[in-house]
C-alpha cells in the first residue's frame, strides 16, 4: 500500500512539472499569410554565349584549326574593349563524326572530327550587345548560342518592394480576421521567402541574324514574405 501511495505522489509531482511545459510548447492562435510585391527594372547586364565549331578529317586538324579560329575571336573581343575577366571559356570539346549507317550490324564509320570552343561573355553595357555580337561574327565565330539579360542589383531594387509585401500580407490577414470574427494582434514572425528573378531571356541566334536589332526590354522582380499575426478577441 505504501509503495502505491509513493508512486501516486511521484506521478502527481511529475504531472505538475511537465504540464505547464507542454502547455508552453503549444503555439498561440495565429493568422499566417504570404504577401507579394513586384518591381520592374531595366536589365543592366547581358550574357552572350558564342564560339567556333570546326570540322576536319583528323582530330589534330580539327583541334588546330579550332584553336587558330578561337584565338582570332578572343583577340577581337580584347580589341573591342572587353575586359579579360568578362569572357571565359564555357565549353571545349572534340568529338568524332560518324557516317549514317543503315545496317544494324555494320560498324559505325568515323568520317571526321568536330572541335568546338565556346565562351561566355558578360556585357556590362547592354547598349553594346549588338556591337559585341558583330565583333564575334566578324572574327569568325559561327556558333552564337543566345543572349540572357539580367538585373545585377536585384536585391537592392527590391527594398522598395519589401514594405509593399508587408502591406499586402497585412491586407490579407485583416480580411481573414474579419471573416473569422477575431481581431489582428501584433506580428509574431516575419520571414522573407526570397525573390524570384525573371527567367533568363535566352535568345537563340545564328550567325546569319547576328546584326538583328536587340531589345533588352524590362524585367519584373517578384518578392514574397510570410507573416504571422497573433489573434485577439474582436474589438480589442
């Protein structure tokens, strides 16, 4: 009997200690919403992919011819005033070329080799994109991959959008609070969900259309923020 009483006493003490702790771990009633905001900005940075592809009978001939052609392209870029830090080798490859074989059992026949060398070029003045493309083509580049326009200082530009995102979150929270018949208290948590930069506007080009007009347009930056407000009785 004494052992049973002792166990009951220990259980009561334990319950009195853990009970409040468990109660404290339960989050208070809240309304959680996501606010959104956007800001438009003209791109201030362009990226161009271009290079040279060379075909020859042997791997050495293809490689040597490609190195010579790419050397001219790099010299042209430097002569056009681009800093060496703004263009970088993106892909270098040497692959065999095969003749079409209609026979399933026959071996593939190598007819030659193709050497490719591509560079990625940063153009910090988007107004000079067309000039850089002309420089590439005139120097012998025959593989223009595309153009991407970006906004380099996107996070700073979004400073104007951040208060707008908070205001949008509050507007939504107030609608929910009114519909639920409760009041909106102080913010409990604020977390930026990050911003979504626009998808790179890749424009595939060929050397034949290298002199086509290039319009950078305008980019739309999108920001989200998650905010939770405490709930209080209506009228308070």
